[in-house]
C-alpha cells in the first residue's frame, strides 16, 4: 500500500485524472480493452470534470467498460443517483463505451442481484471475481467506502457475493447496493481518493495494519493500492 500526498484537493483530482487515463491506456495496450470501477464523492467528481475538460481525446473510450462501485436506490434521474451525476460531469462526453449502470430504480435486493449477474459476465480472475483494471474508492469520515459502513449489520467482510443490498445506511439515502470486498479481490489497481481535514482520523486508522474499517480492509485486498491524499487528510 502506497500513498501520494498533494497540496490540495484539486491537485489530488488532477493526479487521479491523469493516472486513470494512463492506467486504462496501458491495460488497453495489453489486452485490447479495460474496465474501470467509478466512485461517487466530492474528489472523484472533481476528477471527472478534469477528464471531461482535458482528456476526452486521449483514449479510445469504446474499449472501456464502466462499472460503479456503489449506488443509491431511487429514481435513476434523482438527485441522489451517483451514476447520474457522473454522467453529467463526464460520461455524457464519452460517445461510445460499455456502460454497466445499475438498475437502481428496483428494490435493493433486485438491483444487487441484477448487477451481480451483469458483473459475472465480465472477464474473471482465478478466484471468480471480475478482473477490474482500475478501481476508484472514496472514503467517508467514518472510514466507510463504497456502501460498506463500519459496524453495520449488512457489512459482511466474508461475503461471497460480488454485489450486496444495503439497508439503513447511516449516510442517506437508506437503501443502496454495493460491491463487496470479495468483488474487489481481482482488481489490478486501486486508487483511494480522500481529501480534507475531516478525513484525517480515518486515514490514520486505516493505515493501521489491524484496522477493521471497511476502507482499510478494501485497501489491503490487493498490493497495487495507492492513496491519493491532500495535505489536510494526511496530516
Ligand atoms: C456514496 C458514496 C460514498 C462516498 C464517500 C466519500 O454513495 O455515498 O459513494 O461512499 O464515496 O462518502 O464522499 P466524499 O468524497 O464526498 O466525502
């Protein structure tokens, strides 16, 4: 697990944007295609705007499959929908790609089962989880990532599903779907984006090798994990 520290949230977003385009290009060069697990949250959103403004012509997006790590249950065009915002900021500028958008207007159970079956159709690694070339993760102040919340009944670190329903989320809205830890196990590279002083306690805890925080467990799943932090979150 590595970390890179930048002097502002904008600098984190710029670095993440440039890193994503390079990572996806190198996966395309090797295998002809690549997959990217998107994250909701403030810093990823800044990075999406930077990609839309500066990097749209840098990649043949038709080779890319977009997945999202978690989604809120509700109307697809509602204000809570993570994908909808990412589409407005970035994906509407990508003319051709494979977009695996969750059917989050179903119940959490049905949306999770549907997303699981669509992810099962992707190339998979030896342990059965999808081979994601790049995974972006955000982190909440409580150390949650995706919709995996600390000390929450629905967070099962040993789940053998790829996608699970979540109810009673401590961060609204209540109902969600989320990739599980198992769903991340064949990721080729994970980048964790965390900025702001309010995140620094959770960042510090997550670097403890015994930490049970969801972000810490996700960070330890593969070797190729890099934290992109600003000075406020890292201090
Ligand atoms: C969600 C998000 C969530 C987010 C973190 C960090 O659906 O609520 O996916 O997991 O990534 O809470 O968000 P911020 O970067 O906005 O603090």
